[in-house]
């Protein structure tokens, strides 16, 4: 159980703090872009790009943070929608969408694993990894079309692991009554991680990280992000996990580094997929960002990694009612 | 073992509105489900309200790709032809619809794209590149095109001459053209009427397929494809050749 004070959505000071800080960043960045536009220092295309990004964030942030504040069901529902959007983009980019049986199975798996989270049924939640591997493995055998079996099945398994089983951990966290500060911290920390990598990379420069995978990332940017994100997550984490076995500096720093490294790995994972496909963005849903996956790639690995770290030390929803829909 | 390639959707990177109007639009699960539901609804309506009958279904090629061509008197025509198909052919059927009407605004485009799986044809300004895209997709994606080569609905019931655009899709390929004759569509939903008129019978007769693998892919070839297809469709008209029509 994550320690939490009695009261509503804003009972925990970290929740309030993150919301206020987010609104402040949004407001300040809006003013900064306004100043940049008025002063005429930036080229028109660059200004347009900045406004597009900022506008997308104004729509995106309420959609991300709102459900977390509203409650458990909303959080899991939002993660389900996010998973489906991510899968849709992946399927269209890789061509897996043409395999309608397999594609329907992955969607079914995504719905099932999020249902398990909603039901607070941990047994089913973890059982869906091997069960879905079996199902996806046999799903296209009856079509009697062995050509491409390995490739399509592998694409489907990767999709379920990343967007189904992996991302669902974020929603499952909401089964703990004290989930709000942690989930909000993860959502904002991965965004900060991207910004920190971009900023320190621009400020310091130096050798490229993995030029063939992602030509704009530098080693200095990556290390800068690790330092900034680890610091932030460790400090905020200390306020969330005070009095638990995780509330010790060594583990808090480990958690912070995990968020940063797993976030960057998720980013590089998607870059690898895009490079292999020869495309720039996964979609066009978010003006200035690209697709949903381009925005949420960092969460893909952070969600399960942090879930199991916190689960090892603290546990999620251990005293909350289980199997609330299916009963015992 | 075959070479296996990752093939992103042809419409990847298009904005949602552009995607609806794109000739490269490829359906996903949502599109398939909506299209299947719509097709079943249309099938139920046609058999209940117009006692829709299909003859000559054995003339349909076993597998896509192919092109269905028919006389055109009504908005029911494309719906009826799509409703006559089953299995993969039904899922891959695309009706060629007038862009200026069916893709005039996003709401109508969404209906045309998701329900009837229409692809826009821009009357009077269809570009060569568009036709090349359609020709390429027909063969590569194993599609079924539902095409009315007269270009517009007949106001009188008499069939007009076929336009050569059909030839640009199939000349010099093994892709069959299946002539069809729709009987009763003008009475069931006249071009002058805003809604269909129930309880008027509708019948579809499917003729044996034509192939144009030996026809040159040039202007003369396209004309000859159009002429041959037109003759084959006319031959199915029960009022033109009653004694020879056995069925």
C-alpha cells in the first residue's frame, strides 16, 4: 500500500503540487511563446510549430491528468483507450492491421488485460501474458496460410506485450487507494525526461547516442535527462513513499534512474520501429507531436518496470477489495 | 520461404479528413466492422423491401481481384452489387463514387468511406495519377471495384455509352471484368427521388467475366475494353435479347 491521507482527489500534497506545477509550466511556456512571437525573434514556421505543440499539450494534459484525478475506473478506462490508440498506430505502420483475425485478437487481449485491472484480479492480469502468447500463436493456424506466420505472430506478440500487458500496469496501479501521486509523477516525469534530454542535448552537444536509430539524440542529452529525472523522481518519491521500505535514498534514486532509463529506452524502441519501417511519425493525431505513440512511447516500458519495483517493496492495493466484478 | 516485407498502410501520415477522401485508404478493424454491419443491413433491406434476387453468381471469379460493371440508374446500384458479394470479395469491394457528391463534406465522406467503402472519382477532372493508383491497388491489394462506366445515373433507364476509364484499370492484365445487369433499380429509387421506394422488385444478373490481357494499355485499348464491356452488359438486358437469355 502506498501511504495516503484520507480525503478526496487532492488529499495528497504531491497530487496538488504536480497539478499546480503542470499548470504553471503550461502557463509560463505559453507566455514564453507569446513573447517569442511578439518579439519576432523566431521564424514563422518555428512559431507555428511551437503553438501547435503547446495547443496539443493544452488538450492532452486534461485528458491525461483528468482521469487520474477522477478515480480508479476513469484511470483504467483512459489507459485502455490509450492502449487501443497505440495499437492502432502500430498496426497501421507495420501492416499488421491487414491480418484481421490476429488484429482482433490483440484488441481482445488489450480489453481483457484492462478488464483484469478493472476487476482487480491480479491472477488473470499476469496470466494474460502466457495465455495471449498461446492464443496469438494459434490464431492464424486455421487460415492454412503458413507464409509469413512467424512475422505476423511476432508482430502481434510484441504489440500485445507493449500496448496491452505493459501499458495496463499503469492502470492497474489505480487499484491502490494511494495511486494518484505516483501515476501523476510517472506521467509528468516521462514528459520531463524528454524535455531534459532535448534541452541538455542542445546546450551541451557532443557525440551522438545512437545515430542510426535516432540521429538527434546525444550522449550528453541522455545523461542530462538521467540526472534531472532521477533527481526529481527521487525527491517527489521520497514524499510519496515516506515510511515504506522504498522510502530510502538508495531505492528512490534507483527508481528515478529506472524511470529515466526505461523512458529513454521506450523512446529508442519506437525510433527503432520507425527507422525499420522508414517512416518519421506514427500518426497525425496530435499536431506538432505526430501520433499518440510518438508522445507516449516513453511510458511503454516505464509502466511495468516501476510497477514491479514498487510492487516488490510496497505492493499495490493489497488491502483493497479484489475481483470486484467477477466475485470470488 | 517467401520474402516478407513490412508494408505500412498506404494512407499512413494522412490527416483523418484527407484519409477519407484518399484513393489509398485502407480499412482497419473499425472500418471492416462498420462496413460489414452496413452490408448486412442493406442485404436485409433489399431482400425485405425489394425482394432482391441474384442470378449468375457462379460467374463471379473465385477470388479477387476483379471489376464489376453494371448499368447505372439509381443510388441503390452500388449497394445492391456490394450486397451480392460474399466473403473476402465483399470485404475488399470498393464502389467508385462521384467525389463531388459522396465526398463533398467530411460527414458524407465518412459515411461513404466507412459504410459503403467508396473511393472518390472526380468527374471531369480525374487525373492520370489517380487512375494509375487505382490500377495498381486493384492488382496489388486484390480488390473488387464496383464501377458504373456510364459515368452518371441514367434518367430515362436507357444505358449510355461506357467511358474508357474502365479500360485504364484492366487493359493488359489478367484481371476479369464481370458484366452485371440490374433490373428495376430505376423504379426502386429514381434519380429524381430523394429516398428509395419500397416494394418494387430488384434483380441482379451476373454475366460471364471478360479478360483483356491481350489488349494494349493505350487509348485505343481502353476504348475497346469499354466497348466490349458495354456490349456484354447490354447482352444481359432482358428487354434487348429476350429469346437468347436462357435464365
